[in-house]
C-alpha cells in the first residue's frame, strides 16, 4: 500500500517557495496564528511552524548518592519484575502469588545492582540527576508564496497577531 501526497513530488515537510508570515518568541503564539487561520477557512496545509535558534536546557533535579541510585534502580527493576511475574503467572501452575513475588524481588535486586554498576562506572564525574530538553527560542510561521497575501490579510484583522516590526 502506498501513500500518495496531494501534489505529485510533494514532500510533507516542504513548502513551495515559503515566505515568512510572522516570527514569535513562543510556540503558543505561533500555534494561535495557525489556529486563527484555520478558523477563517484558510488552507493551513500551506503553512509550517519552524522552531529556530535551538538551545539545550538541562535542569538539575538533585544530587545523586549511592542510596538514591540503588533506590531508583530497585524501583525500576521491581516494576519490570512485576510485569514479567504477571506474564509468567499466566502460564504457571501452582502459586501465582509466589511466581509474581519472586519475579518482583528478583527484578528489584537486579535493577539495583545494574544501577549501582552504572553509577560506579562514572567514578563521581556526574553526581547529579537532571532532565534535558532541546527548545527553540523563536518560532517562525511560513506559508507558501501563492497564499501568503491572503494569510497576511486575515492576520491583519486579528489584534496582536503579527509581531510589531518596530518593537
């Protein structure tokens, strides 16, 4: 089965001769612009939101200690062991509770052990936990050249839709 695009040779993440409609500091404003165009029956399939000026943000969530590593690995292993135990319990004869409990305890042990090995391998070079995200600092709404004029006309009627070029 093949999927054909509406225009021969068209690629879904490309626009034909794109023009910038507006640039925003946050994604919500760019999304609001495209949503407004959709509400006005504008052919939004000719639009694209592009995030530019990417930056990586790492939020430090806490200090890592051996106890925290063991607890986190143990809990992770416990859940995995519980899942495996429930699957095995479907086919086990005898004590279902025993099979599930054994698998959960074994999973917790091996989860804690593997987490400790990974932590020990870093030799203290990364004694903190963090969450990382890549975000754009600007969002540009692009439209195909053939509908750019109509898009600008529509957005002119929406107060605050287009960024102030003199700001």
